């Protein structure tokens, strides 16, 4: 980026004065229109049990990678519940209830076992951390202070080495 703030748009390569975004106002507007179209299509797919990400991409003209980015950054809100993926290993159609990330549960377990790690959900990690907290009682006359106790399980982005 030059000092004057004049840059090329990351989408269309048009020169524009950068304020906040890396893309020009025209492309921002176009992206917003595509996002709204995608969002409405996702919501309208509810009565049919959702829509496969490949079909959604084809219908709205947004690359699958961009839709996945919206989904995994939680930009789709509750409409994301109606987005279906294919397992990256076995191509089984997945919805919110039968997957771990981009894999079906059996494939996720097989991959994690092969790698020697245990995949834990964020809810499991938080539940273990709550259990690991201990309330320390101070001498009389002072208030109770809650201090966390280090968990015996190391936290590494949701993965634990099998022991």
C-alpha cells in the first residue's frame, strides 16, 4: 500500500482510495448483494431440510471456499444450520448434527485415532475447565475468591495426545 492510500482492489484490480476494506466500493456492494441472495436461499431451504454447499455455490455464483469461510466465521448466523457439506473423506452428506468440522463423525474419529490425538469439542473443553475450577476459602472475615486451578489436561486447540 502506498502512503497516499491508493491501492488496487483485491477482487477486480481497479485502483481506488483505501479507507477500510481491501476491496473497492463497487466490489463491496456486489459482495453484499451476493451474500444477501445466499442468505435468503439458505433460509428458504429450511422446509426442504437444507441445501448442499455445492448447490448453493452454483445457484448464487459464490465459490465454495468463500461460503465455507462465511460459515466457519459464523457470518451466516442461524441460516448456517441449513447448510449441508460433504465429508472430505467419504463424501457422505453432512448436516449440523452428524459432523465434526469438515468430516463425518466416523471419519473424524478414524483420522484423529490414526494421528494419535483425541478431538474434543469446544463444549467439552469448557465443561472440563469449569470442573477444574476450585473455590479457595480465605480466613474468616474475608470474602470467598474463586481462582482457577490449572487443568491436568493441556489445552491445545481442542486436541489431546492419547496417553
